[in-house]
C-alpha cells in the first residue's frame, strides 16, 4: 500500500510513523485505537451517550480561564456533510484489521448503517458556548450527543478528533 511518512512527537510512538496516503480525510481513522472496540463494551440497551468537554485548567497561577475557539473549524473541516463513504469504511477495515490482527473489533456494520441510513452524515448534535467566549476552567464548553439510538457508540468515538480543539 502507499504510505506517507512523518515525524511523530508522541512519546509512545516511533519517531518516524507511516500512515496510508489520504488518511487525513477518513474520520473513521481519527480515533484512539482503544476506542475502536468501545461499541462492544456499552451495556445492552444503551441508546444515548451524552458527553461534555471542558478545560481542566492547569497549575499555573492566573491561568483560571480559557478563550474557547476552534470548534467551528473542526465541525466544518471534518464533520460536515457526507464524511462516511464505502471507500473510507473499507480503508478503515483494512487498517484496523492490520493494527489489531483481526477484524472483530472494528464496527464495520455501524459505519455502514451511518452510510445507509444517514447518507454518510454523522448523527450527532453539538451544543457549544459562542466561540471567543472566555470561560472559567472546569466549566462545560460544548456537549455532544448521538441523535440515532443505534449510533450511541459514535459520541465518544469522535472525542479524539474534538479534543484537538484545545491544540488546533
């Protein structure tokens, strides 16, 4: 397969990493790998997952608030419109299969459901304080909730992408 190499600064990954070309446009690959299996771990009957995001703050004196911005960019760049396609599902299945050594952890059926029932659009709703608002630390900046009971797993799957609002 065609790979793109880049320098990685994550302390637990190799210094030079490789990812398939085009990976940056596949939202199915934008999650921490441990979250790929979370769909199997929710209690039976789960229909709604409601998550909130906050700035936890830091230990520096005087750093008691955050100017919230960046969410609109991530929504428009990565989450708006049809972001799930058959090709992206197939690409993720191959990559996760190689990563985990089998295909039992990747929820292909869930992504196919989103493609079929929602036209590849993500069935979530996000509510946020207005961008540019200065918010005290440890206060909610935005929330996310699934809008389709069959996609309860999607809310926290998307967390990895959205926490990047803190370091755009």
